[in-house]
C-alpha cells in the first residue's frame, strides 16, 4: 500500500472525501510538524488526529527522526535524545524517545514509529554504526514508554546506512524485541538507487515474513514495484503530490509535464486509462490553462490524479502478485519510468 503524506494533518490541496475517491486506504501525519503546530495536546483535546482532520480510515505518524536529521546546524544529538531549534521561530525543544511516544500516543494514529537517528548520506561507517546503536537503544526506550499498544501498533525502524553488516545487526536486535512491524529507514536520502535496491533485497531474507515491512520516503513508480519485489509492503512519499503541484504528473503512458506548450490545444485527458475525477472530466488543455493562470484548481486536479494513479498502481501490484505476473508489470513500469524512459513533455 501507498500512504499519501499529510504532513500538517492534511494532504495538500485535497479533502478527505477526495482522498477516499482516490482509493486511499491510509495516510501519514508528521509528528515533528504537528508537535510544533498546532500541538499534540490540542489534537488530543479534539479527539485525536482522525477526528481533528475528518479522516475515517487508518493513519500512521512518523517519529520525527528524519525531520530532526534534516535540521543541520539547528540540532544537537545526545544519548538522551535530540535538542533542536524550531524551523518556524528558532525556539528550543527536546525530543527523547519517551517524548516522541507521548506525542504519538496523544495524536492517536493507528501505526506509530519508534524514534530513530537517521544518518545522512554520505557518512562514515563509524558514524553510521554509532547512529545504529543509538537507534536500537532509543527503540527499546520507545517500547518501554508505549502504553497504548492495544490501539496503536509501534513499528521499529531498521537503520545502518548502505552497510549490509550494520543493517543485519540492527534488524536482528530489533526482531528480538518482537514489534508488530518493521520499517527500513535511512534510504532515499541521496544514495544511488542501486544501494537502496540492494539493501531492501538484502533485508528481505532477514525481516520476518509474516509482519509488514515499510520503506520510508519512497518513491517513484519504478521504486515501488522494484521494492515490492524485494519484500516491501508499505510506502509513503511526497513525490506524487509535490510533483503534481509543480505541474508534473505520473500516468499509465509515462510522466507528463502539464504546463508544456504542446498541450495548449490537447483536448484529451491526462491519462486515457484512468477513471479518476480529473481524467473523466478535464483535458490537458484545461489543466495547462489552470497552471498558467495560477489557479488553485489546477494543483488540486493534478494532485487528485497523482494520488489515484499511485493507489491504482499498488492495486495492480497486488493483483499481479496473486496472478504471478509481477515481472511483466515490472517490465511495463520500467519502460515508462526507467533510466531510458522519455518524458512526455
């Protein structure tokens, strides 16, 4: 399954009703951003994140580890946790494993993530090893602090960078703690795709077969199907919605740049094989017009199509698994989105 990213208790430009029509089964919220605004206690007082944002289906909240990692120069990592400055106003805050669990318990998502130290890429093996050890220690503390396991499933995050021996050590120690699911973190942070694919393939034989595996922050349509073949079940990424808001969408015919001049008098849908609201009712020419005159509807229609496309792609992947036709679907998606694919500009 694919989770659209609802960073601040909303998937940008889209209503919960539209997400449902796009066949979304679960969406993701961001612990770091929701902690800063509007605050986890306010959301708890509203009845939890589902009620606060009007989303009736499952939700997952991340731990904030990736966001803290990205605050270069604004954070200090210690054994106890991370002291950081808000990117909004410069105020100081402290995330410990216990604090992150407290925040996520208050938010009330169905799946919550353990607090990890996400190493940057590139990084020395010594740094990644120390980071991995800290992640394991913090994960144990998260497990001890989690008091709502009947309603919220706590997933652990396997770290270790591009180093297989560190990934194996981290995975085995976290498996021994017996979590209901396991994420693979620290990938898609600047490394070559071959490293990402290599690590997920390597972990496929190590992570428990009967429990969900979640690859965080990934990715392109080709990334999704390739990593499913490497044993991954769950994905999230801002790519489909962020790209859509900038005028680039994914389709069954490849990537399309909506604002391109060639679409000025193109009265065909974005994707003739798509049954989403956008493709059933509007043309490339109209969408190009909306983007060129900076109308918000253009961002909304493009985002709606992209989320629908990703969800339908995951449905096709599930069907291909049952029909034992996954390699055929991989070949199709690779032709559309591989290194040699052409953009339909």
